[in-house]
C-alpha cells in the first residue's frame, strides 16, 4: 500500500508538469510582394557611394568615440558572459576540500567513563573532492542556454544596428551641415542685395525722386533678410553641434571644410525585395532572436514543473593524525542521488510561467512592430526620393534661368543701358534660387541616406 501511495505521488507530480502546454505562437509577419519602386538595395559600403572623403572620416571617428555605440557593445559583452555562465550550468561542479577538525572531550560530563580507552583529544584531517551534477532530463537548463544564445546573437545584431544607425545619422547631419553652410552664404548674399536696394531707394528718396513709402518697404525687407540670415546661422550652429556630439568631439572643435563647388553625386539606391529587407536589417534580426529567446524561456519555465534529479558525491581521505592521510585505510567516498518533486511553492512556478508568457507576447508584438516599421521607413524614403528628384530638376531649371537673367542684367549694366537696381534684384533672385536648390539637393541626399538605412545598409 505504501508503494502504491509513493507511485501515485510521483505520477501526480509528472502529470502536474504535463498539464501546462506551450502558449500558441503568433503568426509570422508576411512581407508584401514588392515595394512601390524597384531597384537594387544599397550595398554594404553605401557611404562610399557619396564619394565624400570627409564623410568617411567622420563616420570612422564616430565609431570610435560614440557613447551610444559603446553602450550597445557593453551590452553585447554582458550577453556573451551570460551565455558562458548558462552553458556552465549544464556541466557538473567539482570542488576540492581540505580541513582539520581539532577537538578535546571533557571528562566531567559523565558521558564517557574515566577509564574508557577513548582519546580526549582528536585532530582529524581531511582531504578530498566534492561533485554535484543536476541531470537535465526535462531540458530546463538546455532551454536556458538556448535563450542565452539567442540573446547573445540579438545583442550582436543590436551592435550592427547601432553601427548602421550611427553611420546614417552622421551622414544625414553632415549633409545638413554642408547644406546649412551653403544656405548661410546665400542668405548673406540676399541680405547684401536687400541692403544695397535700401541704400538705392534711400538715395532716391533723399533726392526727391521717390516718396518715403518705398523706403519703409526696403528697410523692412532688409531687416527681414538679416533675421533670416541669423536663423540660418543658428541652424548651422545646431547642425555642427549635433555632428560634434555624434563623433565624440569637444564643443567648438573645427569640423572639415569642403569647397562649395565640391558636389556630392546622387547614388542610385533602390529598395530591393521586402523579403531581403527582413534579412538585411539588423533590428529585424534582433527582434526575431529576442522572440526566439522568449520561446526558450517559456520552455525552461514549463520544465520547472517537473522533478529535478541531482547526483551528489564526495571522496577523499580522513585520518588522525594527519600523517596517515593517503593510506588506503583513510580513504572514504559517498554517493547521494536526490530527486526533488515540486509539490507546493505558493504558486511561484505558476507566476514565473505567466511572466515568461507575458514577455513572449511582448517579444512577438515587438517583432511585428519592427517589421512593419521597416516597411514603412522604406516606403517613406522612396516617396521622399520621388518628390525630391522632381523638385531638384525643377529648381535647377529655375536657377539656370535666373543665372541667365543675372548675366544679361550685368551685361546691360556694362553697356550702360540698365540701372544698378536691376542688377541688384537679379542678384537677390539668384541667391534665393540657389538657396532653394541647395535645400532640395541636400534633402535629397539625406533621403538617400534614410533609404540605405531602411534597407539595412
């Protein structure tokens, strides 16, 4: 009857573990058949496609001095160490022991007769090893190692994503700096033209040729041009400070200077296939690996409901006095296998299983979110590039026309048939057209950077 009761107890413990089934898995995100624009995705060395040596140097410096990149690298080191520790749990533990137990017995307790041949003092020395090994019958430790492996791989993917994001941000901000420099030069030319217009009108008013109303208008236009110039300088300063922070430079450190005539070619980046984006983007890989790690942790939580089997053993020598250590008669050993049957723990394992399942649901949602965001970023960049290509073509045509007008005005002035005011207005319009073209040109380069980053670089 006692044997039957024990068998029922073991069966109940095993059935308690079998009563918990893995949570249903979410559907895998399905990519669209194609993006709105065809074309090959940016290559791995996409930064070099812009043919800007200063950009390459800034990106290389950012990889060394960026605190954000250093942070994710530190997390990768932590994940690698956790993986090593988790793998060690599958192996038995072995430790060496050495010690001495010295004691002296009192003769006044009445427990030992005075004449008994029992030594009052003993000095027992011991030397041996102790081993313990938990057998992973249900895969709890193996699941923990699998989770740690996926976490380590996800951390490596996070480092790649941080490197990609850093390179893209450096390129974007560098192009913003170059564009802001050009735009400040255009704003300076616009202010100079407005100021000269104001002086001409002021001279005409003083000579009685014009009334005072045009002078007020000219003064207001000159003041507004100066305000716009100040705003442009502020934007340039903000962009330069952002770039210094990205590359780890000190405030006020000089940044590379590039000739305004040094044009940056427009690389022909495409989006590739949606399935390729899922394979190329490090953040998508990281999210998928985090999900796999959560699945493995659920497996470990389920295995925690089953009994654990541990083998414990020790062997060595004990002797009094210590000089007898190592003799055959002083040797000892012991083996003690144990089985731990989970019966009652205040719902600790149930709560732990619910925690792992909640995290699994969160990891699945994060994975789907990252995938959808990847497709959105690609389509946003493609839409920007389509519009900016058209805008650059149109603004370039306008700039060419305004340049021709300025050349004609200057030629007419040299011929003595055009007043200075006509030339000043043409110069002002040329500076405005050049500034508009510069805005579009550098915004289009930044859109190309966004597309390269969105497709995984």
